[in-house]
C-alpha cells in the first residue's frame, strides 16, 4: 500500500491531478497515512504469535509496566519495537542514546532546523495560485534535501568541529512546518570548554547592517523571537498563569558570555543600541534566538544552535527529542473480571494526525514521512 501511494504522489513532467487539489490534497494524504498506519497496527494485533508476543508477557515484564495483578499476567496485546514511533521504539531509542552518553560523554550542541516555506526551491515549483501549504509533498521533499545537506556539513565537512556521535529526530508539529532536532557529541579537542569557544560557535546578537547586510536580513527574518510579554500578551509562548514567556524572552544584556546556573550559558548580548523593527515593535539583542552565522547563511531558515554546558541537561534533552507526540489518555479497568490490556489500541486512541491552519492556509503534518523513506 505504501509503495502504491508513493508512486501516486510522485512529481512528474505532466500534471499530476492529485497534487492540484490544494486542501483536498492534504485531506487525501492524511487519510492515506491513517489507512497505512491502521493496516500496520492491524497486522501486529492479529499476528501476536508471529512477533513472539509471548516473550514480552512474562511476570517481570508485566510488573515493570505496572501490572501487579497475577490474574492478568499474559492477558496483553503487545506493541513491538519494530513499529517506528511506537512507545517501545521511543523508549528503546532513549535507552540507546543514554548508553551513547555513557560511552562518548555528554552532548555539546543542541541544534534545531525548521523548514522555510519561502525557500527558492519551493517557490519555483509552485503552480500559479498555489502557496507552500498547498503542496506538503513538495515542502517535505525539499526539507529532506536540506536536512541531508545539513548532515553532510556537520558530520563530513565538520563545519562545527569533529562530531564523535550524534542523534536526531524529525518532528511534524501541529502548529508549524517540519523541523529537526540534533544533539551532537564532539571530539574532546573540539568541545566547548570556555566562553571564547562558545562565541566561536554561537552568536546571539544582531549583525552590523553596514558590514553584513545579508546576514542582518536573515537574522531579522528568521532569528528574532516574538515579540511577546507586554509587547504582545497573546503570543503563543506566553504562560497564562505567570504572564511571562516560557522561553524566558526578553533575555538580559551581557557584555560577555558566562556560565549560568542552569544547563545553558548566558550568551553575549551587548547593549550597543542596535535594534530592528519586527511586527511594529522595536527589538534589540535581548530578543535574538542563538544561531550559528555560517549555518544561517547556508540554509536561509530558522536554525537555532545552543551549547549544552552542563551534564544536568543530558536526560532532559534526550527525553525531549524522544517524547513523541502530545497526548493525554485515561484508562479505567473494571474491578471485576479480567480485561485484556491492548497496547496497540491505547496507542491508536492517543495518536493525533491532522491538518492545522497556519499562515493563511492548512498544513498537512506527520503524514508524509512514509513518502520519504
């Protein structure tokens, strides 16, 4: 089924009618993804013997997952690790990367790359009257190509230094385009050990528009946070209870980079009177999202680069990138009788696949991953 729909979504020289549907295309792709995933889950549910579910149904495994009633031992529909994005798969990946930290040390750089719908590669292939949100297949393919280029720059050309180990995940969130999270562990000689090393990799200031006009334009376009706080109380990052940004913007001015008490350093943000106008508000260096100038110039998108300066951030960072999709689920077991614990059904009940309004259009999210494998 997957191979059939991959063929249907290919971009060909003659017009592919399916790709001209706009919002109907997004609905069709969402339904297609759900059909493929449901088929896979149905296979696991009906073929528990083939996936050797009995190996998971021992007393120790049941106790480890919270099952303490002996009468229910063995009454379980198992969700195997072979299903990508499943709870067992995500848990195993987290354990693997923690073993990686034990062998190679703590991560040094946390990098986030977000798709830019105004990339020239996307705009030149849009048909008249179409916007990027009308072509999720094209956007996802271009993002994948950019992602492969980023991996080449980081791991082969060593633009930030020699990477000893790394891990990354791609997210398709409900409120935006696809983006990737990278955690890299650098070689001992390339680790950032003092503020001077931080300043060579991470920048959190507005460039001089006279000396670096193109860099200045990219920073203003991609790396300015907000505005939020009293300038824009309705910003999505605002916390209703405390009425402050959950990303702690605006940051404080700093004449030089220093080590903070938490997991990230306080980057250099000098008060030199350089500001820009963003959405009708005047913003300065306190609103800059940390970035790497070389990578920003190369990829022309939001590409956040953070230095992981403390070992206390390790567990949080790896749990963050392997947290999976947002969900809330409640399960009530009857007091009498036995009930089969169906892990596959619980996953389906909590899974969220949708299209969400953004930037004047709809974004089809989480569903084109199969089209890129």
